[in-house]
């Protein structure tokens, strides 16, 4: 099964990172405030800033999500601007 790792740009100017099997459904849940995510219920997403299809399964998607979450805001913005940089995070995921 394929997974998606994604970054949302939220109304407070910060980024939210998550993973899912259905990106369209999950984004709609964040927008509607029905996702089980307190952060995006408080700070609505303005846009889907970036996403990556992960073909190596849930475990890899979760590891990548956690690595992105540990990045600084500036590092996340670089990753959004150049999605190919994800390869550096995936090397040992």
C-alpha cells in the first residue's frame, strides 16, 4: 500500500506534517475540522504546501514524517521549495 507524507501551511504561518493513505480525503478532513488533529482544528490549513508519495509502506512514511517534524521552519521551507531534498531524509528511513 502506498502512503503520502504531506506538509500543510496553516493560518498561523506554521507548518503541519502528517501521513495518510488517501491525501485528498485527509486534506478535506483537515479543512473541515473533522480530522483527529487538534492542531489543524485550531489553525486551519491555508494550502497543501507539499506532498510525497511513499511506496515503501507505513513504517517508512512514519519515519519520514517524524524527521520532517524535527526540522526547523526554515528547513521545512527549503524542503517545500525543493521537494527532491526529501531524498536526504529518506536515505536511512
